[in-house]
């Protein structure tokens, strides 16, 4: 009978939010389960502490609704166990009998989130559950953001001695000063550069060297999230704003508070959201999906892209007004092949980091290996170099690494090679050749071809139409 009760109020596995109801009053517990179910929240019922412990061991709930008086012990003891264990951050609402003020006070001292007195009004209960879940979600997201971004602190400094890197340091220092001026809205910054050049590092350096260094740094990759989730991630939503919006959710712009919002791959932001982001930047306020209440925005916005935004604007896939609003201040990070004086310090830096991480002696690089590296084209930029050095350090047995150990083919990836292949062609002919080859290699798949060519799908379609190409006629025989 008891086991059946524990299972009856479970919702389908697709429901993400789960409440563990620990109460021996069967009628009340079932009423709570039904109320939660109608709001799209799963419930698991446990009539005593033994089953509550069993359910907790089986699955971590998002919230615990806990009666203070149970057949096999005190709910206060269970609360103490919870706060001392791995699930210490799970929000807990306690239920006390009428007049049980001492129980409520004792529970709050053990860090219960709130309490209700029986008989309980179910509507009031739902309000308190939603409030506790919303606060727990905000706390979790902020903590994850802080842990994620603060973890690699030792690697935040810009490495290199080239004129381009020194100029970048100076620009960053100047922008940090501008961002710290009191009483002024911080200027937006746009960071541009090829994939792997270090745009994320520059954004982090801007934040860490500013007066916002101890505040949240919230990173959103616009290319990694499904387009139908970006809006909710950025701006948040109210309960019931759309299907599956069972509780209110704080967006990343709000979660950043007076820290920094870093919008990576801003060129991938869908057109419909570009206008919303522009409104946030202009008015310095945000509205959650499904809400009419504006909330003030104090965050610093930094955006980055490896796309040519001028080209995206010309193609009609990126708003010109948003582009100019983002580009109040801008940084351009040149590719590694144009700052070869950075190669040796980068080699030494990544070799030292890898050796320290794995408890190995740090190797040195022979003059021949560095000369080979200078002739290599580095299509993947600093990211490619970092991965190559890590692999070489882990697999190399020698203390001095030569050119053959690096595994670089300096003759195959130099910047001049593409020019030789396209010599004698006009710009339109070269563009046509590149697009046709990409479509042939992907069997006419426009999305995959766009990814290989380093442009958005919409930009590629624009160029295909401009050149009068038909993807269906470029498939291999």
C-alpha cells in the first residue's frame, strides 16, 4: 500500500521539476500531488522518514515539503541530515501543526527556506513552492557561472610579445578604465577575430581587470543553444509564458546583476531576437517573456564574433542598428599567422601549463621546431597551437622537442597555398569555385556547406542566389 502511494503521484520522466512530499496524512499528501501535477511539477510521496530517505537516495528532488511530526521520528532530524549531506542546497518548506511555532523557529534555524501552518491553503503553498524553486534556480545558475568562469584564472593573462598583442593589451586597459567610470552606463564592446584567436580570453581579461571583477561573468554561446531557447536563456520567462514554462525563470541578463554578460558568436543571434537585444541595450531594462514589468539592467555587455558583421548587415541577416550599438568600442584580434613573435612565448606557456597539470617536466623547443612553426599557417590559430603543444608534451619522451615531434607540415598550410590554388581567378570566380566545391563535398547540404565555409546559412543562401547556383546541381555524380 505504501509503495503504491509512493509511485502513484509520479509524473512522466520528461517533467524536470520534482517535489518530495514527506507527510503521513494521506488525503493532504494526495491533494498536494494533484495540485503540483496540474502545474506541471512532479511529486513523490513519502509517508515516513524511512521512505523519505529511500526516495532521496534514489533521486535528488528540486524541493522537499516536510512535515515536522512523522510516525517514525521528527522532521527536524531529517532536515538536519539533509543540510549536512550532499543535498544541502535543496530548498525545504516545513509544515507545522497549528500553534507549533517552536517547530517553525527550530526549522528556520536549520536553514529551512520557509514554513506553513496546518491546515494549509494549497494556493498559498504553490506560491511559496514557486518562490523557493525560483530562488534556488537563480542561486544555482549564478554559482555555476562563477565556478565556470573563475576556474581557469591562472590562464587569463594575454601571452605574447608581438606588437599586435601589446597593442591589444593597451586597448583592453583603456576600455577597462572607461567601463569603470562612475555614474555612466558601461560601453558595449565588440570583439572580432577568427576562430581560435582568443576572443573569449580577451572578454575575460576585460572583466577581470575592471571594477566588476568580483561580480558575475555570464557567458552565453549564441551558436551552441537551439534558437528557440536563446530568448528564454537571455531574458527569462514568467510561469505559463509558453508550453513547459511551469515556473518563472530568471534570464542571464538579470542573473548577471551588475557584472558582465558575454555574448559569444553574436552573429548567430536570430533576427527576431536582435531587436529585443537592441531594446535592452538602449533602454537598459529587460522584460521576461510573458511579463509587462521592466527590470533595470546594470550589466556590462561584451559581444564576440568570428563573422564579418559588415557582410551580414549587407546580406540583411544582421541589424545595422544593433551592429553599431554593439560596436561602441571594438577590439580586433589578429590571426596567429600575423603575429609570429608570439609563437615562442605561447609554446613555452602551454608547455608549462600542461606539464604542471600532469606533473611532468616542462620540455623546451629546438630552434628548428620554432622555425617550422613560423612557416606553418596556423588555420586554427592559438587554439590549434594549444592542443598541439598539449599532445606533444604528453606523448613526447624527449626534453627538447624538434620539428618532427611537433608533427607540423609547413608546406601544406601556409597562407600562400590558397592563393596558388585560386591564382588567375576573379573574385566572383573564386567565390563560385569555393561554394561549388563545398556543396559537392556535402552532397548539396547548404547548412553543412555554410559551416565549412565559415559563414551562416542565410549568408550562403544569399551568395548562392547572387551567383545563380542550384545546390541540387552541385551534388557529385
